[in-house]
C-alpha cells in the first residue's frame, strides 16, 4: 500500500518540474484563413495541442518544437517558435491526482506534416479553423487563446 502510494503518487510529482508545461500551437495559412492543428490526447481522446514537460537541453521554444514533432509529425516552416500566451489546466498524474499546471504556448508555423513520426497511429490529428479548435478543446483558457489566435499572431514581438 505504501509502496504503491510512493510509486504512483509521490515519485511522479518529484520527478518532474513543478506544474509547468510547454505547448505548440501549430498553424498554417490557407486561402480561407488560419488553421490550427489539434491532436487527441492519448488516454481520454480529447482535443488538445501538442505539449509536454520541460526537457534538459531545450529552452521552452525547443520543447514546443520537439513536442510538435513527436506528437503530431510537424515540420516547422522555419524561424524560432514565438510565445503567444499561457493557460492553466488540471493535469491528471498517474493515479488520477489533479495538479494545476501552467502551460506556455508557442506558435509554430507548419510547413508540412509527416506520416511517420514517434506517436503516429496513437493520436488523431486534424486541421481546424480557430473557431472549431476553440470549441473542440475543453480548457476554457486555451479556448480563449485559440479563438484570438489571429490577433496574437499579428501582434508585434515583445
């Protein structure tokens, strides 16, 4: 009982940087406007952005690029990812423990999607309009960020 509590609840919290993740808002411009790439989560199949915990040797923008590749097969158009916002959600750790988690969101213009990537076949991915993507995600703060993506992408660098 104590061993299970330690391995399923305490160790995951101690092993990871506290309550902070990085997400990739992958987008492309089409003749009809901006499209956002949404993917499904592994366990609940809800629509999300590619995201993950910080990694040694990567800055936040690098983590966003890495997660976009691993989870969605994204080839970026070029340039450095740009932080466009932050949202908060309840991350469920192993064992179902909810942990409030802040997520910095980096915009990544997408050149193409590869068919062969680390998590291919484990997630669904879909291009959506900002309105569709905002309605598809469950996190209210992320929904608002996605709904305003055109203004965020047009804003000057800070």
